[in-house]
């Protein structure tokens, strides 16, 4: 589905910290991460001492910080928005796209930004060199509008398919564990 077909939604997420089959986090799938239903303990409020502020402002490697969090709930059973989860996903895509900021940017430009006509997009990395998936993607208002048009047109622009046909529906569908299905 993403990273050029190297990753599939139902596979366990390829996270180095979770490789031990006895680690319950090793069962977390990419779908559960995308649905914000990983079950990881992560406090999102942007207040002193929360996981989000520690990750964004004190951590050298944001994806690793989030991946080190323990489970608070069985995967797939509890919905909670987590910028940490977005950074775990960014790290997975980063590795699948070649493992460098240059290879990740080249992948994004070739498969998303370029085809969408987004010429100003800039991915800002954390101190480790990995791009930050929860935030720090900068673009002009026109380029964000192009991104919005891509979704409005169900993954196509100017008659060219950029996103898989099923992707816009996937991102619009409430996560199964979301309490309000919003």
C-alpha cells in the first residue's frame, strides 16, 4: 500500500524495538498504527512532562522515543490520537524508502509531492536525521490546497492516479476502536 508496495496493512509493524516475538508490541500491525489503535501508552496533551512534549522537544530520535513506550491496552482495542504513533509510522516509511533523509525526500517527491504539483514541501528531520511524521512538514498554502484537491479527487489529479484507489476511503473511515466513530 505504501512505500512502493514494501509494506502491507495487516503485517506486524517493522519496528526494531518490537522484534522479540515475546514482546506483545510485536503483534501491532500497520493498520492499528494508522488507526491510532496501537495500544501504546502515550500522553498526547502538550503540557510539561507529557510524552508529546518530551518526544518533540527533548528526544534526539522521535520515532524511537515513541516506539519505546509500553503497551497500555491490547493492540486494536483502544483508540487514542498519538503524535508518537505518527512518528513511528514516519520511521517505518523512512526505513522502507532507503533509510536516509535524502532517500525519503526523493521518494516523497517522486510519488507524492511531484505528481501532486507540490513544489514547496519541506520535511524537517529530528536530530537523528529521520523526518518527523507528526509535524514539521512545511508547504505553501497553495501546496496544501493541492494536497486537499488530491483527496477531494479521490487520489487523482489531472487524470493521473497518485494514491491507491482505496486510500482516500481508508483514511476517511473511522477506526474500529474509535469510541465516537468520528
